[in-house]
C-alpha cells in the first residue's frame, strides 16, 4: 500500500503513436499499491493536431470524471508529459493536480521532431515557441510535487538531457530504451516513490528553490 492514507486518483497519459494500453505493466502495479488508476486515449495520437488540442482532451476528461473538489495526480509519458504540462500550466490543471510526474518527456525539445512536419511534432522541436512559452513559467510547477524521470540512454529524446528541468525533482534511471521507461521495474518503482511522497510546501511564484537532485538509481537494483 502506498504511504498516503487517502491517495489521489492517478491519470496516465501516453505518448506519440501510443494508446492507454502502453501502461499495461505500470497500471496493475499502481492498482495493487492502492491507487485508483485512470487513463485516456488522446486522439489523434500521431501529432496531426497541436499538443494544446490534445491537452483540452485531458481537461475535458478531468471535468467529466472527477468532482470539482477532487485533486488528482498525473503521470505523463514522453509527449504525454508535454500535453499534461499544457493542461496544468495553461488550462487550469494547476488547481487540480497535486503530483505531476513526467517520464522521458522532451521538455526542451527533441531533434527527432524534425523528422515529422506535423503540428504536434513541430511544437516538440528544440526552441519551439510552444515549449519556450511553457518554459517561461517553470516556477508555476513549484506549486505542486513535480518529478521528471528520464534515462541518459534515450534515443527518442535527443539529447536525453532535454527531459531535465530546473524545478522539482530529477530522477535518472539507467534504462536502455525509451519505450522501456514505462515497463522497467526501476522506472515503475520511481513512479511509485514519487506518487507516495507527501505534498511539499508550496512556494510563491518567482521564488523557486534549487533543483532537487536525486541519486542515480543503480542498474543492478
């Protein structure tokens, strides 16, 4: 059982060309630990529409699924982490979400996004106006428990350090492949730890404390 007495429901948000089925290993483990797990199928999932269009789907899902007074936690994988950031930072999710975990998300873009000329992929390019806008408001994420989990061996998020943020908690997990970040036991254990953490003290906007560095997780654990 997780360490919270009344855990928030957890919403899992998938990445590009995926569906909620991609969490087939993670979701059952969270359920066994006592969380109520929800997921969403973003459509279209291939970047044919802008990421803010997909973020509105998260906002609609939250509004229809949870009562107004119910806080929740979000776990976003890859593109799903960026879509979730837009929901939190631009669509009012900051007032609903208490713990936000991104897994191998291109917070500062990925050069592989240049391979697709689609609205969503253009928004995930390094230095895109979309990401620049979100990253101007990083201090907003200090109002919640924010954790970025990533692997230095990522070949989809290039460079892998694009998943690092200047706020919240930074957890590096030595997983060999991008897709394994939501199936690897070490990565899932990191998600469970982040979801179990007590809520931190909220910090006023503009007074961001230093990035909290977590030790690297040894590959033989």
